[in-house]
């Protein structure tokens, strides 16, 4: 009898182990998919804007928003994803500010590709978690810490060194990318204040359903003023609709990969995945677009990289050690369109 119980216990152990391995393989498959799609969106956008005869970042972003709005509407109406009831007052107060900031993030982030290499842009994005923390302190969602401030200093020194070593430095491009990082940081903190603390939970499909149409409307303003007059008189303009729709489809698929990852991995795992993606993009930028990268840049980015890793480790250990506050909303990470981490982009 004891031998039979031992065999049953052993079989259950093997079954449990097999289930665990299946879950691990599934999680890392989703992470690999997210890294691949995120890199794909960035590289396609760079190619469209800098090499395919379509140097109009607002127009490209409008195509993305129209495509994502339409598909999200279809998915909601087909019942593939649940929607969230929201009256007009709540929409204006809680969603429109986030949509306005997201419009700025996408516009300026895509505009930077006209002036900077993908490799250098990824190096500048190392400032993102530090900027999010600084905005959180400013708006009261984070508490100031001298240790975190030292982290900021290390990352800032690393990014400054990488910028000084950039062989094709362009101030306008850096301003665009800095603006994109700033608006994205405010957006992520406002998601926490305006949505999560109000008990409003949006998955990536409902996020696109509510935010993408508003982004489209907001982006029509800079498009009509800055780009439409130029496009009308641009004899060299080439519109490859297949490429534009492919870019939009990749951006939508990136958001769906976020949907797959919900609850499947920790914030620390996603931060590590984001770092892997950044290094991958730097290498692909050098290989595909012949982007020059100096030794000083790599050293500077290495310093910034170590600062970000230490910051992420401190945040992760602080979260484990300290008990969570007694709030009703148990979500600990804001959901964003094109991005998973404080890095979104996926962002496109």
C-alpha cells in the first residue's frame, strides 16, 4: 500500500513539475513575442520615416491611431474583450488628459527618428524610469529618497556621456525625444492617479477603445498645422500604404502581446526584458542602418544601464519587504498602449 501511495505522490510531483515548466515556457514565449514586436515597431517606424520617403511622424501616428481604434471597436463589439462603463464626465476628467499626453509621446517619439539613430534613442530612453520617479515625487505618488536621487545622478551622468559620444548628435532630435520621455512619464503617473486610484481598470483593448480615438483627434491639430500643408506640396512624397498598415498592425499586435502578459510575469521580469530589448535594438540599429556607435557611448550607456538595474532592484526589493497599502485596487503596474514597462512603447 505504501508503495502505491509513493508512486501516486511521485506521479503527482511529475505532473506538477510539468505544469510549472509549461507555465514558464508560456511566459517566456510571450516575453519573446513582446520583445520581437516592440523591436519590429521601432525598426519599421524608423525605416518609414527616415528611409521610405515618408518623413511625417504625425501622419504615421494618425494611421496607427485610426487602425487601432477601428480594431479595438470591432473586438469590443464582438465581445472578445469586456468594456468599461464610463460616462462623459468621467471620460473628460480621467481619460482625455492621458490621451493628450499619449498623443505627445507618440508624436515626439516618432519625430525623433528623423534626427537620431535607433541606438542613440534607446540610450536616451534609459532616463525613463528615473523621470517617472521624479514625476511621481512631484505629483505625490512617490516619496523622495536620497538613494533614488543618487540613482538618478548615475543614470544622468551615463546618458550625458552617451550623448557627448554620439557621432551624429542632433539637438532637435534630443529635444523631441526628451519631450516624449517627459509626456510619457506624466502619462504613466496620471494613469495611477486618474484611473487606478479611481478603480478604473483598462486592459490594452479597452485602453485603445477609449484613448486611441481621442489621440486621433488631438493629433489632427499638429497634423493640420505642421504636416498637411507640406504633404500637399511635397512632390517627392511616397505613400506605401502596405508599409504604413503593416506598421499599424505591428503596433496593434504589440498591445495584444501586453494583454497576453498580464498576470504572467512580474514587473522585475518585464524590466529585465526591456533591457534585453534595448541592447538588441542597439545592435540591430548598427547592423541594419549602419548607425555609428562610439566607445564613449557604450561606456556611458553601460553606466546608465547599471544605474537603472540598481534602481529596479531597489524598487523590487522595497515592494517585497514593505506590505502593500490597504487599497481596493490591487493592480501594481499601469497598463499602457505600445509599452509594458516604464519603457512602451512599445511604444511606437
